[in-house]
């Protein structure tokens, strides 16, 4: 069943519908967004003497929904102006336009009769073969399509996006009894490749996979909090990053999601899962009922489990008094040493062995969730991989429940449960009878999972286009390794430098491994990819090391560090074969500088790229200042009466304002990407896409660029107006005295130093200015204060 899916119709411009439409625009689809025709006039329309028949008033509801999506925080669109790409309409005047759509997505209110009435109307006008899906999370799909045409039912399924759709990786696909299997495969492929999602296929059970297990885990936490007298702050301390869950933990997450949304999901399980052995746990506690009555729904109403008091202070709710109180420092002495264990599996093992109030709480919550997930196979899914992925992608858990079983030791956990409670789930009993006695096993890069149906291990098959670096290493493709990075053979004459330092910061070990990769390029004719599969590409240079060397006045060491970084980046730029850098997530400071020297970038759509050295009182000195100057000057002369100073000023503003992109497309606007650079919607495919990019450049006859000796240096005629602009900002209180002084240093480098006439200089000339300026700034007390503050607080200091 080959078909082209390009035109999307989203019906329902509420929070989810409008943001689903936004993300389809992000993925370069043609999108229509519909809602009900407006039933009345607002004040503005009345003042303009508009009538209810005017198109502007008829589309008021959908316009409001689209505007909410445009203003959403975090942003729903890759670029704000992309909201204009959505064509809007209403369900009375424009309904027949739905016949143009290749895929119709229903996202209206969670009411069975409302949805059924809408689907009946869609069935009458849709073109045969078009896909139809619902974003419902609670109503059984077969109930929704009773009485619909055969073609409708074959092309019908659930597509449950998580909120916000742009950022949450999980997409649950739920086929109905009559859904054509090829329709499932088409939607799965679109979800993975174009929307960038992690897709799991779920059964049509209440709340599907992620919300079924995730909601149980939250309800268990709430019950224990009430029963054992924990505070909101204590619970969020215990259920966040300590156990491999998001920093927002339990209650901050509920405030973000919306407590009303959480209540709806929980009630749906209680009402529609009568045979669930834990059904009574899904009764909402009195605390939550009272919050709903008072409209304390979280961020959307300004207060929930937390409430902001002024700009800095945040208050937390006291569950007993229902008053908001100042937050208290959480103190569990037994956890002080354990929380420093870096490995999450090892940390969890230590936590559940603690025989104190905190340890007992964590054992009870983890144990209950592990048992509940195990008892849901095969009810909600036939395989454990889908359950683990759903919780990791939908709730941002570091380990899924079955991965947690393995991390803690299936045998030892099962024995403890038997000793305390008596019975363990049938799937656990089967695993304990298997040779490996684990839910997963890995042999030479191939990961297999225990399948309850066959009671045997089956290979975990990655989605097409994913190249797993860990698997490559396990298969023997590791060439070299040190504490900061590895060099891996990707096959087909392409190698990869993988960072694995803390936050993937760039230090001597990282640079050494990049140089090893560059040797392969020159000596063995390899292409090279620089990338990794961590949480972020790179947070930049090792600031702590720079600070310590500066405090000890080891200027020669800092000078050597900068020279080495510059040499490596220039080696990347002028390698004889292409060096493709694959950034994603945070790509800051030195990580950005490495990207700027690449032959080409293959960038994840969610890439937050920026030169942020200004925030710690420094300037980019690994060639970043030079490259931003070059990129902006390259645009000079392309328009009549073009002035080089305007482009130098643009480079200055990008660096001095420490601009960071909000997406890969925004990075292109800021000059960090070129039009030639590729963008991958799915970060899991990034390394494979980068490899293919390198192969393509080689096959097309790659020629390395020629070194530049023609960089325009404006000298004092450029420095002076830049300083005048900064002087005005200083007088207006926008920047500090030290910012003004730093700006003079940056202007000096960008304008080629102290010269009175325009001249042409080389890249090395600008690199030397970068290095000398960076070195001098490291010796400044206020710069050292800024670095210390950033390391301690994680945000810039204005001194």
C-alpha cells in the first residue's frame, strides 16, 4: 500500500489539537486546522461592525487555538512565523475541504457521542483511502467507529500524542479490530521518520501503555505520601533524578501537565478497567479532589502542588492544612552518599537496601510499580520492550520497569517480594525459569528480550535507520578509547568520534580522540563523523579546568589548551575527507565551535546551538569568533551597497548576546547552520544520517576548501561604532560596566585588531587575536567570578 501522505487535517483546536497541527508543520506537512464555528462576537468584532456571517468571526475559535499554540511556552513551532503556514477553517463553512486530506486527525473533546457524530460526518466526505485517527486517550476505539463504512474502519486507528507534541517523544499507535496492518506500518513510518517520534503499538485498553503504568506509579506515591506523612518536597526529592526520573519528579510534573488532565486519566482507568487487581488504587485521594474543587490545577491556574510567591520564592502545598508554606530543605542522612553514585542501576540497588523511612518508601513504590507492569503483560502489550519504551519516551524515565527489574536483579527482587508478599507475576516466574534469568540479554551487540508467548528470547529490532554506537562497540568496532571519547568504525570507510565525558564537555581527552580520527582521515582515507548518543551533544569546554588553571596562573597551560583546540578545529575544517558533525540538544560554547568548522552538519531538529562564552566573561577562542566573522562576511557584497560593517555587527551581536537557537531551523537563521546542512527530525537516526551524509560527500568527489587569507579587517573604523552602540546600552542600564569592557575586547578581535585602515588578513591572524584575548580575560577577577558562579549556580552572573 504505497501512498503519499502530505495533506493533514486536524479537527479540534484545543491545546493538543493546535499543537499537533504545529508539529506536523514542523515536519513540513501541509496542514489544515478546524474547530467549531463561533457562536458569538467578541468586543473587537463588535467594534468593527462585523456580523456572525463574516469569515473573521466564524473562525474565531480556531484562530484562538492557533494563537495559543503560537504563544506556547515552550514553543510549539520551530519558528514562530510557521504558524502562518496553517490554513484554518470551521466545521460548518469549510467541512468539505476535509476531502482534500490524506490524513485526518480527530482531537475534539473526550465525549463519545461528540466524537461519533463528527466521525459520521467525516465518513460522508473523506476521500477513499485517507487515514483517520483519534488522539483519544480514554474512549475505546471500536466504540467510536461502530456503524462506519468498511473503508473508514480499515483506515482507522488511534494516534495518542503526548503533551507537548513537539517535545515528547512517545507516539502510541492503537489499531482497532478492523485496522489494516499496512495502515499501522504507514503511520509508524511517518511517526518515526518525519515526526521524530518513538512509536509503540498498544492494545485498545484503558489509557493504553504509558498512562496506565505511569498513572499507577503516581497513585502509589500519593497513597504512601498520605499514609506515611511525607511532604510534597520530600516526595519530589525521592522520586526525581535520584531514581532516574525527570527532575520535575512527581508533583512538579503534575503541575506542568495539569491536575485536571491527570484526574481525567485516573478516573478513566477506574471506570473502564473493572478487572484490574489494583483498581481501587485509582480512586482519587481527598487531597486531589479538594485541589480540583478550588481550581488549583497547576501552572495553568497559577497554583497546584506548588505556588510562586514573587520572582524568586516558590511555596509548596501542605497536604494536611491545605496551606502553601515555604519550602524546607529535605534531609535524609542515609541518602547523602548514595545520591553521589553515578550509575542509576547501582544507585537504585543501594537505595532499596536502606532500612530507614526513605529507603522503605522507595522500596514500596518501586516494588509496586514493577509488579503492576509485570501483571499488565499481555493485557496492554504483548512485549516488554513496548512497555519500557513507552515509560521512557512518555514519562522520561531513565529505565523502563522491566529494565529496572534487571538492574535490581530479577532473582533477588523476586525472592524479597515472595518473602514479604507471597506471589510474583507469571512472567517473572517464566523469566526465572529461563537460562538468563533476566528480561533482557545482550550478546555481541544484539539485545534480546524475553517473550512471554514463546517463553524464549527474541531480538530487539531497532526502527530502520538507527545505528547504535553501543552495539557497534560490542561487535568489536571500537578502534581506540580514553576517558573522554571513543573512536568507532561505523563501516563503509566511515569512523565516528563519540564523546562520553560528563555533559560531553570538551577537554584534552576529547581533542586527542578527534585528532586520532583525523589521522584515520589522512592515513586511511576515512570519512569522519563526530557525534554521540548521550543526553546532549556537548555543554562546551571544561570550565572547571580553565578556572583552576587561571587561579593558579598557569597561563602557558591555558595557552596550550586554546592552541590545541584551534588546531583540532582547523584540522576538521581542512581534512582531506569530509568531517560531518552531528549536534543535538545542548550544543554550546566549544561544542558549537566544533560544529562551525565541520565540512557539513547533520543536525537534530531539537538542537540548541550557541556561543555562550560571554556569559562567563570570555569570548569564543576555538575558532568560533573567527568562523562567525567569516560566515557573516561571506554575505557581504551579495546585495547592492552592502556594508561589511553591518555583517561584522551581526557577528558581534550573536556572540555578545550569547544567542542560543530554539531549534535547528532557528540555528540556521542565526548563522550556525548553512542551507547545505541536513536536519534530522528523529535524533535516534542522527548518527546513521550523518554517516550517509559523509558517504554522499565522498561519492560526489569531496574537495577540501582552501584556507582563507582574504578576511576583511575593519580595524578602528569598525571598533569605534561598536563601542558607541555598547556605550548607549551601558547608559541605559542594559549592560554592566564589565560587559561594556568585554564588548571592546570582542570588537577588537572581530575588527582585526588595532589598525587605522581596512586590510585583508588570514584565519590564523584572527585565531591569534582570539587566543590572546581569551588568555587575558582568564586573568580578570570578574571573569573568574562569572565562571565560579556559572559552575555553582548554572546561570550567568551580571557583575
